């Protein structure tokens, strides 16, 4: 896959999640998610933090100060904050080429590898939010299938139990996005 395609997948994943967040009513913010430590509200805070790290990575600045879950955004601003970050990410990643070296939260890597990692993370947590709120949980445009092809290389064994849970078996007939989520240790409630 070219860097342009990977970048497009990342931006499409951000757009999908932005739409999911924008259509989540306040009454659903307390719902549990497949990501056991998060309800829908804290999952959105984690997605904002992940987006801030994606932006910082592209801008080649430290993201060590970004909390795992951003908690200082009011509920009514969660979706708009995420959408604004997604737009900024598009601009920042457009300035990179695939071979550019960046510092992602997991270490030094190429921009292509960083975009893969952020895409996998974004799609997986988009699935979590969609499942929690009872919406279509399949990521658009075949993004999950492309993520699934690279996910094993994106998530090295050393990060299992640290940043990612152990994988869980996919159920028969699971969608591609659900299979990706299962690979990252997420399963339906």
C-alpha cells in the first residue's frame, strides 16, 4: 500500500469516528464499551488523546504530555473537538512522505508505519464506539481489511499487555472490522 493510500485510510477512519461521535446523543455517553476500561464518554476522551498524538507525531513534536484519556473537554464539545483535530491531522500528514522519520508514541518509525498504527487504533476504537451505541460497526471503504493485513506487524508482541490486550478469537461471521477489534483484544459486550 502506498503512503498516500495509508494516509487516506487514516483520514477516512478519523472521519468515520468523527461522524460516530457527532451522532452519539448525550444519554449514551455513560454506556459501557467493548473496551472494558471505558464508557462511551471516556472512550471519546481516549480517541481525542489518540488524535492529539497523531497530530503531534505528524508535526514532529513530543506527545508525552498528552494524557491517555483527555478529560478536560466538556461533553457537548467532544465531537467538535475531535472533528477539529481530524482536520488538523489531514493538513499535518499532507506535509509528510512515507519514508520521513517521526516519533510515534511507541517509538521512532517511518511516517508510513505511524499512519498504519494510528489507523488501526482509530478503526478499532471506532468499532468500540459503534458497538456501544448500537450503530453500524463496519468501518467504511475497506479500511478494516487493509488494517487487518498489517495489524500483526503494527502491534508487536512487546506491546501486548502494555498498550494492547491479547487477541480474542473472532466469532464465525464476524465483520472485518470486528475481526480487527478481536485481534486487538476487544469483543462485543
